[in-house]
């Protein structure tokens, strides 16, 4: 087990931004199109975190043209350039799955 732990420690990101469930974030992802690479931004609310260590992921949800869009990102992925916390939110539970059933402005309403 020690060998696996040392390999995982090498692959962990050192510049992690502390964010929690309920925060409004902007995730900058690197997208490769042919021989070009660009940064694409996905902004929304963190509705859940899952896993630990190298396998840790977080789910971001946003409303795009009236339709809810969710995307799961690995925390330690080299494809993620950075994560910016736009607005700190206060959630009273670990997963905000109840936001999926809401429409309009109430789908993004979280205490600050």
C-alpha cells in the first residue's frame, strides 16, 4: 500500500483552491482541438463532492438557456487549469440534489 500512496502523492495537485459545496465557481478547463489548445470556462454552483485523494471529483451545475447542465470534474486533473470561487455559499448538507427540481432563479439560490 505504501507504493500506491507514494505514486498518488506525486500526481496530486499542489495548487488546489479550497472550495466547498454551495460555492459559485468558474472552472477553467484546457480543451484540445486539433493541434490548438484553448481554455474553456464552465461557471456554476458546486452541488457535490465525492471521493478522496486522487479519485476526488466535484459536480458543477448551471442553467444554460433554461436547461440544467451538470458536469463532473476530477479535482486533480491536469486538464483543469484553475478553479475560481466567485461567490461563497453556505450549504447545510453535503449534496445539493434538491436544486435539480427547481426552475429559474430559485435553482441558483443559496445562502451567502
